[in-house]
C-alpha cells in the first residue's frame, strides 16, 4: 500500500516505521531537524519489541509533492488536525482513507469537514513512546495496538486492506464492530489518566494508589462514561470498571503524553481531552465537575505554554 504518515512523532514514527519495515510504501511527513535527520540517516526506532532503522526513508515536508496515496495516518497533536487536513488534500484521491490515531474523539469530524465524510475512518492507537531526538523514536511501554473502521459501522475493503498491512507488519490491530465505542473507550482512559496525572504531577502508580487521588480518577472515568452514553455511544455498563482494572495493571512509572507535555512546559492536548469533556458535558446537560476542576487548574499553565500569558 501507498501510505502517508502525517506527523512523524512518537506515534507516527513507530507505526509508520513498522509498516515501512514490512515493505509498505510509506512516506513520512515531518519538519525541521526531525525531517532532516530522517532524510540523512533514516528513521531510527528503539523498541522493547526490537530496534530497527528505516534507511533510506521517504520523508518530506511537502505533502503536495507526495502524490495520491491509499491511506493517510494522521498522527499530529489534536490542535493541528484541522490544519493537517487542509495540507493533505493533494494526497487524497477517490479511494483514499484517512485515519486519525490521536487521543481525542473530535478528529473524524474535523477531517470530514475538509476532506468529506467518504474519506474518513475512525481510529485509535495504544502505545507508550516518545521522540528521543531528531529522527529517533523510542517505544518504552504497552503493547502497540491500532484499531480503525468505517464510522457507519459497515465493513469496507479499504479498512480490511489496511488491517492486512498492519498485521503483516506484526502490529496488533483490529476493525471493531463499532469504532465509535472503541474510540470513546480509549478516550475515557486517556483523558482521565492524563488529567489526573497532570494535576497531581505524579505517574500512574502514585495517583492510582492513594485513596484521595484514586477517587478523583474514578470520578473522571465515570463522567466521560456519562457524556458518551448521553451522546448515544453504546459503551458497555462495565466500561469504567474494566478501564480501572487496566489502569491498575499499568507499569507504575507510566505517564500519558499530555501529562509529559504539561510537566515539561509544552503546549498540550488539554483542550481536546479534559476541555472537550467539559464542553460536551455542558452541551448535553451532563455535569462534569471533576474535568472542570482539572481543566481550570491546568489552563493557566497551558496558556503560558502557548504564549497567551506572560512567563
């Protein structure tokens, strides 16, 4: 398959690298020192499942020069999705599918607004990884996993073909019966541990174990569950219980990417995670006091990181 990875960071670099390693025609969209390093030395991936280097790697900062592709994996931060959708238009042909592997649940709507509903699949991923340096990705935890599917729940040949590419690459992958349920299940987990981790400034092993902060964690999970159900997303009744058990099984030192960004003073996905829960809750009449507290507590630092408040 001809696949474009739009955003070659910790997620796009790992999954795109695995696909390229398996022989797919992957073009990495990157920029700056990261792009130059990939072009010069290849894409280096250190992984708990085995290190590898893609060299030579096809990489560019000009999506308009790539040509049309079979699939675009959108792996940018949430606040870049709308801009990325505009930039990727020259790569999208009649049969192209566009899949966001980001953390939020709003990306499919943002992509469809620019590219059309017919091109957009829902998607998600699971991985703990980071950019260790220019051209260098480090996978540090969790079994990598991707899931995607048509938003109307039909089975499509393009989704099956993309699934085959990931399976050939040795990546655990699936087409869920309902991608919306799968996306919200992931969102429930990531927004809760991101927000609670950022507010407490502690890894998951600490904030899940203290009774006081565990209470906040459970409330954050429950609020997202209530918002999802009000939106008509069919999350099972035991979703919160299962996600809490999953969190209890994580390595103690795990931190979500949003939490790492906040702790290091960088712009984060606060608006697309805890902020989104608050906005959707207000629109639906669902109380979200835990996420409102998390969002308000982190907002000053977020604005400062974005240059909207003085340092």
